[in-house]
C-alpha cells in the first residue's frame, strides 16, 4: 500500500502498557499496537510504577520503529504526534511526553497532549465510521478509573459519578490476589466464575442515596476477604466466591447506570476501560437497560493509542474515523 494520506502517530503510556498507533487519513487506523507488561507485573500482584516506567523506556523507540517498518512508512511522513498527558502514573506519562517532544523537535511537526479518559470515552468508536449522537452516557471502568460521565458534545462532559474508594478493576485485582490469582485479576475471576454456583455466598451491593451516581466497592472486597480468611479454599469455594463477587460488582454497576439513564433520559450508554470486556457485564446490562449499549471493538477496551487519535478528529469533524 503506498503512502497516501496524512499520518498521525499516537503514543499512550499512562500506565503499564506501551501503546503506539498510526493513523492514516486515507486508510484509517493502520496500526494500534499494545506492548503489554502484564507478565512482568504479574509476579508483584499489581503494577509497580518504577518498573512500568523502565519498561516504557526500553520499549518505546523499538515499538515506534516496528510500526513504521512493518507499514513501510518513513518517519518523515508523520504529520503530527498525539500523546497522553494524564491522568496516569507520573513517570510513565513523562516517558511518553519525552519521546513525543523529541520526535516533534527532530521532525519539526506539532505535538498535542490529550486526556486519557477522553480517549477511553471515544474508544467505542474505533473501527466504526459514524456520526456521534450527543448526548450520551459513558461508563469508564478500568484499573485506574471508575467514572460515569454525561457527554453533551465534544469537549463538554459532566462527571456524574465516581468511586468513593477502589476502582472496579482494582477491586477485581485485589480479590483475585486473595484467591491466589496473578495480575490482571479480572480475566481470571471471569473465567473461574463460570464454574461457580450462584447463592453460595452473598456479598451485598453498597448503594447510595436515591440521586447519587457514586460507587463504592471496598465493602464488597472486605466481605470477600472475611470469607476467604474463614473458609477452606477448595476449587469449588474459589469458583463460588469469584462468581458471587463478580455478580455483586456487576449488579452495582447496573443499578447505578440504570439510575443515571432514568434520570437523564439518554438513549446511548458506552462502556469502556479494561473491565468493559467482561461478558457477564454485557449480558446483565443488556437485560436491565433499554438503551443502546456500545462497547469498544476487539482489544480496544483496555488502554491503547488508537483511542487518542479520535479526540481531535471528533472535535474537528464531529464524526468518527474509519
Ligand atoms: O483499561 P485497562 O487495560 O488499564 C487501566 O487503565 O487500568 O484496565 C485493566 C483492568 C485490570 O484491573 C483488569 O483486572 C481489568 O481491567 N479487567 C477485567 C477484565 N479484563 C480486564 N475486569 C473484569 N473482567 C474482565 N474480563
Ligand atoms: Zn485507561
């Protein structure tokens, strides 16, 4: 494929994944690479910020070179650079910022900072060419964030609710650790849950006053810890705990989302972030809500650099790219 359009290089290093994307205005997203550090952090039971930064330093230049080489694209063809400037781990963000600035100076091209959460919000539109219908509600659920946002238009969001303690992904990871699984815990819990029996344990959902859209998950985590510490951890028990824990988290998310949908009367709910790949959540949400639910395609639910390219694009053209 020849070089036809304008190329945008996107760099996302807010947490533990080194992510590089290359967008071509003529052909769409040509590459959206996630170089994961999961196996490195796995033995620590969670992300170690210092190691995350070191791994970004080691990987960044070679991942960029790999993307350009495999797409037979010269670095001089890049028209602009986009990078995440937060929220995230300071040192990881700084590593991405440094390489973005370095390339921008060498190539004499502009370099734009974008917000990581805004990227997650629009990640549902990667690979879908359509006009975005505002307003919509966005549930962002990952290891670092749990947010319920009302998106009125591009660059105009209202934070409706957030977690008062742990994020959803964090509580999945902590409970997974209690049950003897590695990092990331969410996929392990989801898998093991399919062997568990409902009603074996009961972990309540903590809900707040009628008009609150905030979440709280640490109470559920404490209940799980108490059960784990007072039970014999057989494989049946582990599956039962995992299943009932997951059920409890998902029903909390469903209750708050339906509450917001009723309150705002929106027609579309987007669900993004690593936890949004949980299939039980898809099933339960489709049963309890009447709105149109949109999830990111393929692997775009977690951190990726492709989602950042959509932010300026949506702001300029009001629609998504292909
Ligand atoms: O968005 P993400 O890749 O990175 C952050 O920005 O944190 O999210 C990672 C989080 C982890 O906490 C992981 O346990 C959780 O998403 N996760 C899941 C599932 N897949 C990933 N949680 C529940 N069910 C899953 N299938
Ligand atoms: Zn994220």
